[in-house]
C-alpha cells in the first residue's frame, strides 16, 4: 500500500486551506504573497497549479509548518 502519495489532489486549495483553519490572508502571509493571489487560486485543484506554487503551498496545507513550533 502507498500511503500519502498524491496528497489530496482532488481537493481545491480552499478546502485544504479551511482544513488547516487558515484564512486567505494568513496563508498569503505565510507564503509572502498578496491575498488577492490566494483568492484567485482558491477554486483550483492542487494538481492544477504550477509546480513552483504547488511546492510552496503543499507543506503549509499539509500542516508541516506546525512541526517546527515550540510548545511551552
């Protein structure tokens, strides 16, 4: 079995963003983009995005950025 391959390719960016409880502005701040750019790609599937943007988005939409947080 192959687990984790094809990370939710059928879901839209908006669905994945909402699963991580991120607004468009918060996601744009993490990626250092304009929130309007995030709203433009919200209705696209992750697999339909260009490779540079997909590689930036995937770790954040997967929640990998949470692994580096220090908890007190």
